[in-house]
C-alpha cells in the first residue's frame, strides 16, 4: 500500500487520538487475570492490541466487544487460563511477545503454549525476558537458546527472585511483575532508569500492592486481582505526530483532547519544550489511576537540543518524530543512548536516517542514535516505511513541510497503532 502526502500551508482544528496502546494491552492482560468483569472504555482497536485480545481468547478468556473502543473482559483469575488448541500468533506485537511469557510460565503445571508472530517478530530478541524467567525456574525454550521466537512455554511452579534489568524496559518489567504475582515470596526488580509505569498503576487499580522506591519494585506473590473499570486515555505517542506537525507547519493552531500525560511518557513534551515548542496543557485530571489533559499546540521556530541519558526511556517511541522536528530546528540536534531503536519493528536508526535523507535531511547515523542538522528544506520523495508504523507516520509528517508530494511505500503498517491516522491528517488541512 502507498500513501501520498503533499505539503500544507497550515493546521487547525480539534482532534482526539486513539487510546493508549500500552494501557490497552495491559487492560486485557490484567483484566484476564482478575476476578470479575473488567469494563474497558477508550480501547485501541489496532492490530497489535487485537493480537493480544485474540491470544487471550485462545487461552479461554471471554471478551465481549461492545464496540471498537469498549470491551468487557471476563476474568478467569490468576491461574485460570486454558491450554490453547494451536500456537498463539502475536502478529507484529512486541508487547504481547515480551509480556505474555511471564503470565504463561507461571500457570499451572502442564499448560503448554507456543508463541510466534510475523517475520519481523521472529527477528525480535526475547532473551531479555527468557533469562530472568529461567532464573525464576520457568520452563521456557526458543530459537538460539531462547533468544528468538518462536517460544515454547510450559506452565510450572516458579520462584521469586531479585533481579536487576540491564536496560530500562517496561515490557520486561511487566513480564516479571506479572510472573511474580504467582511466585512464592517477594520478588524485587530494579532498573537503571525509570521506564513507563502503566503496569504498576493498573495493578494498584486492581487491588495489588507494589512497594517502590526510585527504580526498584517489590511485589509479593499470591495477591488476587479484583476487576476494575479502565478508561484508556489518548495515546501520547500518537499525539506526538500532531504535536510536531502543528509545531513545524507555519500558522498552525491545534487542540488535542484527553491525552495521557503520565510522567513516565511525557519525555516528548519535555523534549519539545526544550526545542522551543509552544504547547499548553489544560484540564489535567486523573481517571483510572492515569493522568490525562488537553493540549493546545501552536507553530513555533524550533531550536536544536541534545537528548540522552534518563530521558530516553521516556520518549523512546517518539524519537522518530523528534528526528523530523529536528530537521526543522535551528542547529545541531543530537540523540544518543537510544540503541534500543535498533531492535524495534525495524532498525529505526538506520531506516529513519536513510528515508529522511531521500527528502533532503542532513543526518549522521550513530550506533546509538543520530545527529541532525537544521533547519533543512525538505523535498517530496519516494520513501519506504520498512514495515514500521512509526517510521511511516513520521515520514507523513515530514511530507507536510516538504515541497512536492511524498509517496510512502508499505504504509499499511500504520494500522498497527493508529488506524485512523490518514483521515486525521486530511481533516487538519485549513
């Protein structure tokens, strides 16, 4: 599929973005393990989250789809999952691939499951979850000693551990926290920097107790979860594309309503503030233990910045669109400590650098990031998403300020996280 995007003169209007992908995944996973019926509103009905839903339906969980954005999940309790009749296919969802093993490994003895996915997923490393789960005595196997899927998991009695994550990762942390709910004793998990905390917040909403200080988390096994209503805010990672678009397209004024502003996810706002963006938050409130707010964004002359260290885990998914912003910023923007981008849906450092260069951007690729010089006039070109939804949407935003038309190949990947993205872009033209 090809997407053609042309330059626009300005952006205006009010939009809402789809529900937060991370929270939508977790609402199904935690709702399935709870006692009672969990009512979810604002759910993201994108391909990745649908993959999680189908996996849990195959595991014996009844999920009522009241609409695209509203679900009722009939929880089966901590150890109520059933052995599926076939392999579980996670599609392109790295979140499902990395969190689900912690749930499955701690189920009753003999529940056997094989996890696989598409070609991209089968290249995604899984050793970072397999290693600590094996330390918990989990029975889990995979290609190249468990470093790559497919993964085979046999439910068994697991033990609590004390574990230091080598890199900050919300997916690995979540995998271990959910496994720890069924382990004997207290599990302690530490990470080198704060990663997103949606799991901790939702577990607390469902009645679990997690003791945390700095970046260390302690949780006792055997805690029961009680169903609770989950209202999913708009995904700040989706809003980020429009935050940047309204910032770099001249004479723009855009309002985005009900966006999640969890402080572990607002690195994109901090980065854009540092670059001189004009962003105002209003009506800040907490619902379902998650903060959200409305945003007002106006165009601004951006300036270069340096992004590295502790902020990177808070904006890792937004780095592609920040790179687009940097092409229009005055000076030399440096992004470092982001080697994690090499093992996303694509090698995002290599893919983004190559495709933006086709549009005239001046980018130096680093092992763990990139250096971008700006402001640079962009020109329309034929580019490729590399099958990566965030690359596709970032290129679409770049096309809004590029002379001529840009053709984005393999743009169908956008449906993985933001099915209505193209329509929302078209509706913003004055």
